[in-house]
C-alpha cells in the first residue's frame, strides 16, 4: 500500500486505482458559512469542495431545482424514559446552534425544512439504552433538520438508521454539554436509487467527548460532511467511519475538525472497501488548528481496500496549523488491493482462497465495528458486509 504520513506526497495512479494525497489547501470553504442559500453560488464542479462530486446525479439539490413538494421522509424515535422528543419550528434557539451551513446544499436544506426534530437528554442523565431514530424515505425530494442535545454530564448512545428511497438534503446538529459523552452511530442503508447529502455539526462542550461512527452502504450518491467545533477547552472527538462502495455508487465523506479551543483532541479513522465498475469513494479530511488552540492533539487516517478492477478512490488528508504549541498532529492515507502475504498465510493453513479473502475484509473492518458497542447493530453490519462480499469474493 502507498502511504502518506504527516506530509502529503503527491498523486499516484495505478491502473483503475487513483489515490490523491495533495499539498495542504486551506480548510476554509470558498464561501463563508451562511444560513442564506443566496450567499452560495451554484457549484459547477470546478470548485475545490465539489470537484469530486457528480453534480448531475444530485437531482437538483445543488442548484435549487429540487423542490420539496413531493417527498416523504418519516422520522420515528424510540427513546428511554426521561428523553424529550419534540417537533419545533426554525425559530427554536437550538436549531442551527451547532454549526452554520458550509455549502449550498446545506444552506438549501436549512432554508427548506418546515419542522425540526429535537431529541434532548437532561443534564446528568446516563441512559441505559440507546436512543434509536429511524429515517425512512418513500420517494421524492425532502429536506430535514435533526438536533440531538445532551445536557451537562449526561451520557447517551444514539443510533440513526436511514432506509428507503429519497432525494434528501439534511442537517444534523449535536449539542454536547460540558462534561457530557455522546456516541452516535449513523447508518446509511438506502435503496440503490437514493441521493443523500447531509452536513453533521458537532459542538463539543468543555471536557466533553463525542464519538461518531458513520456507516455507508446504500444509495446512488451519498455525500456526508461531518464538522466539529469546540465550545471550550478539554473536548475530545473521535470520528470513525466505514463504507462499502458498489458498482456505480458514489460515496463521499468530507470531514472538517476546527480546533478553535486549547487542549482539545481529535482522532479520525475511516476505512472503505470498493468493488465493481465505476465504484467511486471520496474521503477528505481537513483539520484546522487555530492560533488559539494550543495543546491540540489530532490525527486522521484513511484506509481503502479495492476488491476489483474499475473502482476509484480519492483520499485527501489536510492539516492547517496556525500555532507551533501543539501536542501532536499527523495524518495517513493508504489504498491497495488484498495483501498477498495475508492470503498466503491463511491459505497455507488450509483455508480456501474465497474464505481467506472474506476473512481479510472482515478483519479490515473489525476495528471500527467494535467501536459501536451495540451487539445487534454490529451483527447487522457484519451481515451486510457478508452480503456485499458474496458478489465478489
């Protein structure tokens, strides 16, 4: 595997595999974040933040022609006692508090939703069961806004499941109070025709911790933009992700961590497997360490396993550092095929080649799946990976 450690090393292309590790670019977007869609020009694909995205397949989400008149997306919430579930208007002070739309689709989604769903965990509450949110589409165009709020010193696990068919533009806000601990598992298991573009905003309080596990399987185009900011010192963010990109699918994950407070930590690990003609995965990891963020400790890593010819990966880790007073900062990116030594080791012990390949892929994802900590969700995802592998290995 070709690998870039700490400093990007240029572009490499091998057959149908393209891996980009480019010189550091500014992590700030070409247009300042704004709630007003008019502040963003219509993207044409030449912009840095849109150059990998197949705009013609977004079904009008990027240019304002996708009107939310015929879409149906339902939210259902199952939550332990004490958790408050509300439907609020856009004038609620919690809506948009975690972050401002950073691109035109996010601004369009904010301008177009009618009611927001808010799930609140009271301060000092420690939930014994996860909050489960089912998001199901039944066709058409929809826009949505979801807020997850944790009071100070609360602890919760939230599972968000996306299923069905939809053209969905959405924003998700995570408000994490001082000393609170939030784990979110977001599963994109859409039908093959779905389009999902979303911005996830996490505002992490003083000495609070946030763990995000993003899992992407389905959809024609899925473009997710997780963003992290810190509301005080001592915050920690762990951003994990796994994706399995099939023939013709475009799956894009664009992370941005804004270290704007001192003595905070972040760690990002995303892994993907690709198979089939024109399977395309994109991972962008942007970390900004501001001059005021002394004592920052950050690392980001992306790994990709290409299972067949015809697949393409673009992986771009970026660091922008404005102070030398940090604890550590680095990144790594690697893309490759099956490790021949691993296969030989397993086959030399009597394991058939097909089963050996499956074991390698399962082992590749095991580290991230174990981060979920919910047996039923872990088993479901392992089963999904097994189903995907049956088509190839």
